C-alpha cells in the first residue's frame, strides 16, 4: 500500500529515509511518498483535509487541536523527546541577555514554544521580557536565526549542530530542563486509521519504523547513518564527527512516553494556547 507522509525536514527522520533506502518499509508491504511541511498548520490541514495519510506533529499540537477544536487527529507513535536545543545568536551567552529580544518558533502556540518558554523561565527570563514570533519549521527557523531575523530559537539536529559550529550559542538542552516531555509524534486521523483497508498499513508502518531504528542504533551502521545525514543536509566534516546519532535515536523510540509527560503537555498546552489566543 502506498502512503503519503508529511514530515518536517530534520535529522530525526533518519529512520524513515534509511528505512526506505534499505527496503524496511517495502518488506512490510508499504511504500511511502514523502512531502515536507513548512509548519505545523500546514501538516494539520493536510491530514484533516485528506491530502496526506500520516504526518509528524508536536504532541501538544495534537492535544490542543483535539481538545479545543475537536479535530480528527490521533498520535499513534512517539518519535523523540530529548533532542531539542535552545540556540542563540553569537554573543549571547546568558538567557538574561535575551531581554527585549525575539524568540523564533514554528507557531507561538506550538508545543516547542512551551519548551522554549519553560527553559527560559528556568534560566531567569520571564515570558513578558521577550517577543515570541512565528518563524516556521526547523529549517526556516535556523535560517531566520542565521540571518538575524530572530535572536534565539528551539532547534534540532542537524540544524542546531550547524549553527553551533558557526559560532552560535547552545544555551540549553531540553532534556536537561524537561526530562519527561513527549515532543514529536506520528499522527494520523481516526477517519483514516478506522478504515479497514488502512488498519494493516498503519501497523506495518510502525513495524518497519522500529526495524529502521534498530538499524540506525547498531554501532556497525554509524558511519553509513551519518553519511546519509551528511548527504541529505550537506553536513560539514566537523558536524559529521560529532553528530549524535546514538543520542538522537535513543530518544527516538517509537512509543508514547510516560503518562506524566502527556499530563504535563495537557496542562501546559492549555495554558499556552489560552495566553496566545486571549483565553487566559
């Protein structure tokens, strides 16, 4: 069965791209057509509108869209939790230096905005002391930071690695401040998953993904895995040398994390979305 999958361009998609290249998905009877999103709103519209079958969103996006708007979305598989980095422009070495500056996020009401706000608060900066602006997905955000249109952003490999190698400042790692956080998830709609002809395809996708994660985690495959990332994203040798494949994939287990992480999301998603949209 052929599935249309909408993804953010990021290194944590390696199990998908590597799995395609090595036939893990086809061996389970599924073929993938991949399209890349400009942001979470585009992904939500593509899934609920039936343009795509599967996608990736922050767990917060799913929680909010379902609870606030009754959206037909379900998270069927966790992707990662601990690979988000807070990166600032060169010269900024302390969170207090961001007072009056601009935090760039996918959507000011998105899950990763929650992460950035919580980290900055723990580093001593109140949310009222800086502006939070929409800057698109991982790749557009990194470009906005590089071009000086924002001053700090939540980023993820390989973009965070590239920025740090160019002199940008790694202010914090999300896992050091929010150890139980469900970040990105595999997402689809109940309507699609509920169709008899699709039930087997969803299970096959998850099984193939797990096989691909196991391949990526095998130390014998590290050089090949880093090589694939380097080819896709044009990584410089220094980034390739320090590319944390094992760390990324260790936090990329295909399961939803502990229920306390989901509970944390539900509480904080409601607070953040209410503040952004004038409901709290």
